C-alpha cells in the first residue's frame, strides 16, 4: 500500500531569509528523492488559505512505495546526513515548529 510522509512547517522564516530558507529546504528535499523506496519528493508552499487559523508556511511531501519503505529509508545513513544538513542549514532560518505525519493511502478510481 502506498504511503506518504509529510513535514509541516508551522511558523515563518527568519525576517529577510525566506528565499534562502526555501532554497536550502529545496536542497534537502532533492536529497530525499534519492532514498530507497521513494517514489517522489516535493516541496509545496501554499498560495491560498481558506482560513487564517493555520500558519503553515510550507509542506514537504515524500511519497513511498509502502509504510515499510518509509521505515527503511529513515534508517539509512543518507537520511541521517540529510537530517544533519537540515539541522545546520535549514532549521536556523525558520521560526516555528516542524512536525511529521506518515499516511497510508487508499486510492479510489
């Protein structure tokens, strides 16, 4: 069953650092696309909000072959390297919370 891991960025980049933040985050997301079991990796940024109650600045969506593939990819050395890159180059540019949610998918046609 396909599975997806989302990272939600709740908050805002440091003042004047939006472009740098998105660039550095994009570099990390591109790295995730090469992990085993990854079908696609995308950086998404909202352009429309139905309500102002949410403060989601960006979302990273990584689609996997299965929930087991998520676990396997997260256990790789390359993922640990990407996590360190994120901590060093991305997180300091962001004021807020980053949280992850893993989903299993059911497709209807």
